[in-house]
C-alpha cells in the first residue's frame, strides 16, 4: 500500500512539472551553419548541464538563455534537466568548485533575442518557444530523438 501511495505522489509531481511548460512546446535552435541536425534527450541534457563543452566541429558550446526567470527556461530545466531552477543554478555555480569547466551561458530578455544571438554566434544554442522560430529564420531547429516540433512523439511539447 505504501509503494502505491509513493508511486501516486511521484506521478502527481511529474504531472505538475509538465504543466509548467509553454503552449506550443519548445524548439532547440542552433546557427544555420551548424553541422548538427539533431540530438537525443540525453545529449541535450549534457549540453544544458555543461557536461559537453564543444560541438563536433570543435566550436565552444554556449547556451543562450531567453529570460532565465521565465516560463521557457523553467520548462527547459524541469523537462530536460529534471531539476528546479534554484537547484540548476546551484549546480552551475558549483562547477568551478568541482573543478569543472563552467557552462558558457548568455542570458537575453526574449526568445526573439535568443534566436537573433544564436543566428550570429557559432557554437551557440538556445531552447525557445517553438512558435518563436519562423520557417525563414536564420537558425536551424534541431530534431530531438528524431522528431521535430509539432510531430507526434516530440519530447519537448
């Protein structure tokens, strides 16, 4: 009986984490010139955690974070990293103490600003609202687990 209660509480907590995500889902964007076309959720998590410091083309990884206090960033952290925003910030701040190379993070105000900065910065990536990226955009939307935003089974919706 205790295991059933624990499982029910865990499911309720997970449902609450998904409820924080934005309508329309998220899109992972990189510069159009990036040779990367897709990532697995595990690879995306490693990028966001700062565990990976270079792309396959050897450019430095930089996370462009649209409004680090906003709904998109909170959704990214809960859906991909599975931490709360304060836990994530503490993890990043402790990287230097652990002797790790810290994640290069550039905060911006809006998803539109993030898209513009990513378009102009080799090695950068951002996670933005899927509807903030137009088809003619100067960025490439990456597939996650082989799916693009709007496709059935896309993990960031």
